C-alpha cells in the first residue's frame, strides 16, 4: 500500500496517509476539520540498492544455469587456445612499440 501526501487548502496543514490504491482521497483535514484537503503529488519512495551488485543471472532458473554451465564447458578449450594466441601477439607488438 502506498503513502499519499495531503495538503489542506484552508489552513495549509500537510500530512501523509498510508492508504490502499483503491481508497478514495481524503477530504477532511485533521487539523482544522474543513473539507478542503487535497491529495498532492509527492516525491515517492526511492529505491536503494545495497550490496556488491545485482546481475542478470542472479534469478535464473536452475535448468538455465545447468544449460549455461554445459555450454561454457564445451566452448572453453577453443576459447583458451585463441586467448593464448592473442596474448602472445599482443606481447610481441608491445615489445616492438617499446
């Protein structure tokens, strides 16, 4: 349930109300008792992310994780040979530039 901000146009009193989304807006001011209260647009609550980070794969199904693990096992030997060849060529170019 959201918290709504209200303001009385008669006395200027401002307050917050914890209400259901389907509830009708309040009209009566708790300070002066007049029917001049109106719901105002508030800033709302901000979202605060705490921790080291959130990743796309954090909430994947177990079957997806198993398939992804099997897929990486089949691809890792070919990717290792490419990366070792690439690192050798970069070290040669690095020594030529120095």
